[in-house]
């Protein structure tokens, strides 16, 4: 009897009526996605949802299948449909997917104040320093279709950087502009390569080419709206070469470890994190005149605001104030220990 019943079920599953059942189609879509056949997954999910649109998990998985095929607009639409269909798990994650897929412009600005920074006059007497106050702005464009491909990203960017004094007055001779292209070739590793044409704005700036490679890793850096606190750790490494024919080298690294605390807010609306942490940072600069190094460590506190939130697109902007006390533990860079305050806005 059991064998006969099994044969009947197999026969039923093979009939056209069963094959066209939206649940059977959706199940086939999940199976195709698991084996990496994303085009087949899309076809099965689209057929299932045409017959029965209220399948939120099918909409969500269709979004991931479109994302694998670099059909970003269709992927964002599918994630929106999953939210509208009432999906309950990972709603914040799907809203973050929408924000990422629909975002083609990034703007950022930063301002760094270092208590240990030396004036131009003192620098002339004390020697080179890697502990200077500075600021900068950047605008980056991700081209549609080719710019974002399942986590791989191509951007065209322009930026302006400058040094400033203790009262935040711009040191006009330090103003440096640049225009370039950067590419993140791997989906799961945040390694970014860039080429940039530097353009002098101030008299102490330079016209030259810069090649750069940057790597970052983090755990707990982003908002986790369902948690009150979590472990926070970041690592950033950067290597730059200016004038490849006669290279100047700049190397930098920073690691932080601490605890992120959600002060208020959550998945919707503004949210604020406070993050006490320890930091260790190092910088090396090598040019035709000298090699200068600086290694620092100390405690810090970050306050980070998440904003620009929408019902189907999560937190497109952040504003972070970072205060650290860094103790010089190595290197020959002029300037000693002191407070470092950084403000960064990204949108």
C-alpha cells in the first residue's frame, strides 16, 4: 500500500496541473537557486508569483536570484515586494538590500582635529609629522548596470582634501584635489583598488598619479536593530604609491576593539550607537627626503547616528563623532600624544 501511494504521488507531481502549482514552482525555484542555476530560479519564482503574488519568501529569494544576475533594479523591486507581502524575518536586511541596490551616488565628508598637531613653523624645526589636523570631501558615482555586480563595485570619484589649523582655518597651500576610479573585485572581501589623478590646488600640493589598495574588515560595525549590545571590531589597511616612476609610499593601518551599545532607535527611524573601544594605529611615509613612522594606541568612544530611513529602504546616511586619546608608542614622527577628534558624515 505504501508503495502504491508513493507511485500515485509521483504521478501526480508529474502532471502539468501539479507542475504549474505555485508552491511546486516556488520549491523548484529554491532548488535551482541552491544549485547555482539563477536563471532557472528566476523563471520558476516568476511563474509562481504570477499565479500567487502573496508568497513573501519567494519574492525575497527572487530578489537574491536577480542580484546574482546583476539585475539590480529587478532585485530591489523583488525585495520591496517581499516587504509588502508581509515577510517577517530579516525585514531590516531586505531594506538594507534595497538601499544598497538603488544607491548610485555616495557623498562623504570628514574633519580630523589632532591635539598633537604642530604648526607650520614648528614643523620646520621639529621635522616631518604624520599627526596633522585635516579634512576632506568626496563624491562617488556607481554607474547603473555595470557599477554594482553582486557585491562587486566600480565607482568613479572626485575628492578634495586639506590641512587646517587649531581654529579649523583652512591651510590654503595644502589643498589637494583628485579624480579617479576604484574597483572592488571580490564579493566577500572588501579589498579595493584605485587609480587617481592628483591635481594641485594649493602651492604645497602636487600634480601626479596615485595607485592605491585598501582593505577593511569589521564585525559589529553596522546597526543591529534587534540587539542592545554586541562585540565591535574593525581592521583597516591602506597602501598608496604616488608617482609610480619615482614612487613615494604611504602605508597606514588601524584596528579597534570594543562594545557597541544601541542607545535608542532601531530598525525604523533614527538610531544611535555608542561604542567604547581601544585603538591601535600606525602610519609610515617614505619619500625622497626621509622615512617617517608613527605608532599610537589608546582608548576611544564613538557616537554614531543612523538617518535617512524610509519604510522600504534602511538608513542611507550616518553621522559619526569619534573621540580618542592616542599615546605615541613608536616612530620618529614629530608631535606627541594627545586627543584625536574625528567627525564623519556619509550619505
